[in-house]
C-alpha cells in the first residue's frame, strides 16, 4: 500500500483534504528502491517547505516531469 494513499494515510492525517481531490486518479509505477526512497524524501521535504498537501506535491512533480520532457 502506498505511503500517501489508502486507509493508513487517512488514519495518519496525510489525506486531511481528500474531499478536495475527488477527481484524482491513482498512478502506479515500479521503480528501483533508491528512486522510491528519493521520491518519498522529495515529497516529504516539499510538503514541509511549502505546506502543500501530498496530492498537490505529487501533481506538481508529475507536471514538472511532463513539462521537462515536452509531453
């Protein structure tokens, strides 16, 4: 189960604004363990630096990736 989604995330308060994101889709990718840890660390740092929600940070990172790739 994902760190940011699912029932454990709700119990930990990570999805406190989940109602605002009723139109989101789940994206599942498979990456090496080091990339997974780096992504989680990046998300966690961004959440604490900006006050954004995990969903907002995920959207921002994916949008930046797509823009950088010209997609």
